[in-house]
C-alpha cells in the first residue's frame, strides 16, 4: 500500500486541489512532522450551496449513508435496515457470526436509543476568512461552509476546530428548524480538533436536550454517527463498529492523541457530528477519514477522554490551555547490547532520552541519555508503550496527554546505573517552526521592498504544494530544530517587491535571515527594531547559503514609502510589531 500520507486544508479555487497538511509525529519522535498531501484527511465541512465548492478535499463514497426521511417519525427505521436482512457494507468486514449479532443489536437497540439524542445535533454554518501568507498585509477572499455539532450541558455546542477555523461568522440551526442563530466561539482546541460554541439567544435553547457522554467503547462495539454530510440537507445517520483504538495522528492538530477508527461511512459535512453507542450516549466526535483507492468506510472519531479533557480544561482555566507534552525526543531500548551499555538490569525497561528542549521545564532536571523507566508510576516498555485495557498496549504519550498544562508528574529515570525520581511540571512544547497560527494574522516587516516574515507550518502549506518543493534547510528546521530561547523564530525573506533599490535581489524567496549588521536575528520583532534604529550607513543582512544583502540606509527608508504606495500596502509592519 505504501506510506499513508495526510492532507488537509481548504482550497478556495477548486475542489480538485487540496492543500497539503502536516502529518502528525510518529510515536518514536514526537516532533517529526511532514506537511505532505496524501490519503488521510479531515472530514471537512461541506461547502455552502452558493457557488462555493468543497474546500476540504474530494467527496467520499456514500455507500452506507442513509439520509433522514421527510417525516421524523421514520428516522429510526431508515437509519439501519431492519426486517429485510443486513447488507455487508453497513458493518464492514467482520465475521458472519458477529455480523448477525451486531446487526440485531443495532437494529433493535441503537437506533431506538439514539433517536432522542438526535434532537441535540445541530447544523453549523461558518464564514471563513483565511490569512494570506504570500501577501500578509491582507486576507484571502472569504468563503462559507457547513458542518455538524451537538448540544452539551451548560448551553454549549461542540463541533470540530477545523469547522470554525479562521471564522468570521458562525451560525447554528436546530434539527427541523428554519432559523439560523448567531453563535459565539468560546474556545478552539487546535491540537484536539474541538471547538466550543454558545448561543446568546434564549429562543435557541427552548426544547433543546443535551447529549450525555459515555465511556470509551471497546472493539466491535456498535456506533452510530449522526450529522449533516454532503448529499442532502436533512440529518443523516450511518452505523458501524469500532475497529481500532490507538494513538492517532490528528491531521488538523498535527499531533498525536487517542482516537477511534470506525467503519461507518462519514463524509464532508460530518465534521463535529456525534458518534453514539448502543445506549444513546456520545462516545466521540467524527473528524477525519482515510482516503485511498483500495480502502473504504474508514473514519476516525475523537473519543470521550479527549473530549472531556478539552471541556474540563476550559472549565478549569476559563479558556483552552492545550495538551501538555514532554519536551524530549526519545529512543527505543529494544537492543540488548544498547541496554547493557546503558547500565540497565535484565528486569529494567524504558526509553532513552535523545534530546531535551532547552526551553521546556524538563530541561531543569532531565539529561540526555537518561533512561525513563516510568511515568506517574506506570512502567514504560523498551518500545515506549504502556499497558492498556484488555491486554493491549499504547504509546506512553497517552499518559502525558491525560495531564493538564501546569500539572506535576513523577518521572523515574536511570542515570549512570542509579535511579532518580523527579517531579516535573508539564507545559506546552515551544517550536522554532510553529505547527499552528492560533488564529493570529501573519507578522511581516517591509524595508526597501524586502518582505520579512516568520515560518510556520501554515506558511509552508500556502507556499508549497508538496514537501519536496520546500527548501531543504526549512524542512530540516521543521523536523529537527529545537528553540534555544522562548522567543526564537525563524525569520525569512518571503519575497522582494521589485524596485530600483533592490535590483539584483529579486530572486530571493523564502530564504532564512541569520544576522543583521553582524548581530544574530532572534525573531522578527528584534529584526524590525534593529533596522528601524540603525544609524549606520548600510543595512547588511546575512542570509542562509552565504548570501548577503546590502542597502544604503537612507535610500532604503525613502524607497520603502514609494513601494508601499505602489503595492497599496497600508503599513510597513504588522500591528503586533508596533506594540
């Protein structure tokens, strides 16, 4: 089958063009991301019917999708075929014995119990305005989409983060209603791909019931996905079983968290829709699917442990703080000679620390070549896994993801054949090239037509269709660089706006800036400050690949005003650099 790649992102111009996404890290190295197009993508919001095409990838097959009938009374009967036999496509590839048992349970139990909870499912309408990384002083043309969501306790609505990404306006509509209500975004969890909304209008909450959350399901448990996918305007119900439970790559979040794989058909527009168990309780949120020619009906669901972490994080801190990470890279200890050389006994297991983020709290107590034996009292195997339920194993990053930012964990390490126990305060992992823009517009600074900006994964996605097109230096920093200070950024010359003063420099594109007048460039704000306060005769920029740019200071400042006027640019720097 080859490597499974991931893709994401809306394309405002064509449904056949999908922007490349950052594939989340492997379990062995939590910071090795790619931003390549491939087979797995988010179950995106469906485009609005007003002439806008689907901006989030091609449409999936709808083999088992069963739209709601015009009469709500017959919804349960339409969701799963009953009485006339069960088609194999409704439940995936399972044994004949299990197929019959599961079909009977779903037909008689799931549909009947899910029917009341379906009233809590809403349709989400969003108008998006994305930043323009090529022209950071302006935004792209707005577009609209629709997706799914559901009501929870506390007058709140949950949906996917990518459903309201770069939102300008969000509205929701109840099932069977003809009124759209303006919604307010309370929190967006980019890593876990969950967003929380509310509606101020009391009329919206009249007669609305909230869903109840269930426990993490087991393998082969029946699930029913409810939402508003493409192919119709009414609510749609698809059914299947849980086929896998493991740490998954979250395409939108570019991270790895616990996830469920199901065989229910879910399509564009299902984003944010709930997945119910056979008791009518919500066990997850539909959010992405696998796209390959030789597979079908493989969807992914955000499970309740991740959902509850998001909700409790918001309630605890008054906002979303995120999932903490250990600021380390680690190596498996499966080789017996390696374990012997590191001083491990025959009964000791763990993973070796390769590198530590200098800006992380862990750097104060942990050292390279320490062997992590356990995390919060749970022993870690040589392959980096810990025991899970039902005799299975899961990556120990799951234990970290269960904690909250600011929590303290107990880490047992082996160092020089001696055991040490440390209390480590967990925090967010700072990256030289950020994975997300967090809804902020891109920063920029312009002098003499040179447009300076900072590199992020969204920036790379907008500039390059495939990772093979990106400069090797940028990819190396994306995959392997660790920040040396909390404020470190990778500053580049994004492009050169042609003018008489920059003749000969026009071909410089996306080239990192190393120093200005002999002083290292730490971030874009420091560069702008040094240039603005420069009193020397020349402005000298040292770039990657031993390139230099030299401009006469007085002439450069005078030319900047003319270039800004020519290109209708309102300011030479973004607002965040002015403060």
